[in-house]
């Protein structure tokens, strides 16, 4: 490399940035016109500046694309969560509607029976599968002619059933020991205009 080329290349960055005097600029310009190597060096500097100037706008463009993609993904997530929440709310409402509403009990929904087992007399109330029974009850003593307690009467009223998902019949039982004086038990089920009665003596 010529000594003059070495000096010019040291000055090229300043010349490129217009930071030299007019005389120096004229000197560098004349040299570049006659020296392809130094001219190529200057051209490389110019193209490097164009790339660096283009980079911010490219980065800005990339940032906009990334922001748009993020917004799109966020919208999809929100929509998915909203759909899942709506589906869950709908399912929960359906379950509550199915199980939460009380229905009046009729004699077709229940059956009464008795049995003796392990020293006890039982009265059994059985409901259909898929139904839970709710009721109020009262218990009163039954007295004989001698004013002695000889048994109990259990009265069920305000009966309602709620649907459930059980596939088995529900059993409710009342029992009294067979070896006591007050072993008699009577169950009275009040169903609106209908009344069912059963005792463990039957």
C-alpha cells in the first residue's frame, strides 16, 4: 500500500463525516478519483452507513410485527378462556337446575316395606334411583289403654325429591328392638291429598 493511500485511509472516516477542511477534502477527493482501492474503501463506508440507518426502521417494523402477533395470541387466549368459562357456567347451571329444583313426592316415587333382622323390626322407605328425598318429620309416643308407652308414630310431611345422578335406589329405615315393650312403630307419610301408613306389626 502506498504511503499516500495509508494517509488517505486514516482520513477517510473524517472525510466521510465531513469533518475535514476544504483543502483536505479536495486532496482526498482527487486521490479517490485516481485510486480504485481507496474509492472502494469509501464506498464500503457509505454502504455500511446505509445498512446502519436501515436497521432502526427494520427493528421498528419487526417490533410492530411481534406486537401484532402478541395481541393476536392474547385475543385467542381470552376467547378460549371465555368459551371455557361459558361452557362451565352452562354445565353448572344445567346441573343446578336438574338437582336444585324440588318436586312433590307421590306414591309412585316411594315404596314402604317392613323387615325383621338381627333382633330389630324395621320400617323401610325406598325412593327411586336418581332421587334424593327431603322432608320434615315429627315423632310422638303411642300409649295403650293403661296409658303406657307401647310404641312410636313417625310422621313425615312436606316431602320433596331432588334429582341426583345416583343409579341406586335410596333407602331410609327406622328400627326398634324386638325385645322391648315399646317395639311397635308406625310410619305415616303425608303426600298432599294422599296419606300412606305402615307399621312394623304388618
